[in-house]
């Protein structure tokens, strides 16, 4: 009996010790991250759920990842809640004792940056973003997502994981076109690819591994969100050409599945953008109202794709406006 009691006591103590070591300073997740390694490379990534952020997926809808070099770790994106960012940081610490040197933000949208808080408060990482991420505010006319408005929405939709303590962490350093980070044998090139999906889109090419973190420029098997003033599908298509030119061996998109084939990975996003552009351009050229054009268009190929209901109509509207504007410009003498 006494031995049993001692055993129980010992078990309780060791559980307490373990949980003290990994206790989350943020509301606990019930669904663990889904982490995988790029075959044969020191690169790991977390795959999010394809839907929109909600309690069912605990806000885990985007992809993120990290590269372990001989001189430290570089993280690309921080996921959509501080709890998720913390979980990513714990995953890194489980694999290496090396310091997290940098966290790169693919762009400033809630589903990729709320996890920055965990890195800011619990590591010495330097947060890097493109300079237009500074427009991520409420009163900035060019902001493609109103920061406080979005935070309020997420506090409601993602309670308890996004709460009164959740804050937007700005970058420590920014760059304009390109930035290279060399750590040991690893060269990381940050490439500005916007304004395409947002004003501050960047991609990160990892060499010599040939791994590309593409951010939301590439979204595999999910209707991308395009309904903001800063979306330029013309520039987005150009950015996809850039991805093809980089010819990566492995692509980790901002949302959806990874791919070992650049062509295949960019096809989904490109085909979708092209399709919506084609549908809307006929309408714009024939002076057909947006509502009518939208009703007439055949969406059957995309209706069952995740995030169709929440994103497609707004995307079509944004593209309609973009095409209308470019026609107006072309018409001017
Ligand atoms: Zn996103």
C-alpha cells in the first residue's frame, strides 16, 4: 500500500515536472500541430487545415515552417494564434538546442502573424517582414486587412486562443526588394513578390536545399482570399512566374499541400485566378453588372473547394474592379 502511494506520488511529481517544463503561457490547444520534414533536408513544416479560422480548427489554417542551420534556426511564418506559435516554438526546441535567429513573416494577415507573440516573448528571434507590412493598421487607407477590426473578429471567433492579451507584433527589421540571410552553409533569400495577395507578400528560398516557402502566393487546393484593395491579380500572376523561374525542388505554400513540382503547385492558384479573370473580363468588356455576371458564371469547378463559400464572391468582385480599372486606364488617351 505504502509502495503504491509512493509510486503515485512519484508519478504525480514527474507529471508536474514535465508540465512545468512545457506549460503553455497561452490557452492550451487540443489539436496538436501536424509537423513533417522535407525529405532529407533540415527543414520542417506545419500543415494547417484547409478551411477558414474557427473554433473547429482552433485557428490552425495556415502553413509555417523552419530551417535548422549550423548557426541557428530560421522560422517562416508563425501561425494564427499565440498558442499555435508557442506550439511551433516547442516543436523547434524538441528538435534542436540552437537558438531561433529569425522569424520571417510572409505577409501581415492574422492567420500568419498572431503566433509572432510567442516568439517575441519567449525567444530572442529577430522578426523580419517586407516594409509595407507597416501598413497593417486600422487607419491606414492602404491596409489590406484592418488590424484592430480583424483582432476583434478573431477574439470572438477564436476564443479562448485569441484573447485580450493577443497583440500584433510588428517586425524588428524590414526590407524592400530582397534580403539574404547566410547561416553556415545555408543561404536564405527573401524575395518581395507583392503587392499580389497582400501588400507585403514575400517568399523565402532555401539554398542549397531548393526549398521554397511561398507564402500565400501559392495556395494549393483552397480558394485564396483576394477581396482586398491591395490584391493585384496581374502582379500575382507575375509572382507565380517568378516561382516557376526559381524552379524549387520542394514548395511549402501558405495554405494547402506541399509539392515537389513547381508546375503542379502553381497550377491551382494560377488556374483559379485566370478563370475568375476570364469570367469577369467578359462582363467588364460588355458592361454587364457584377451581380449579373457573378450569377451567370459557372463556378461548378470550384464550388466544392475549401473556402469557396467565404471567399469566391468577394474575389470575383475584386477582380471585376481591377479589370474595370485597367480598362479605364487603357481607354484613356
Ligand atoms: Zn493566409
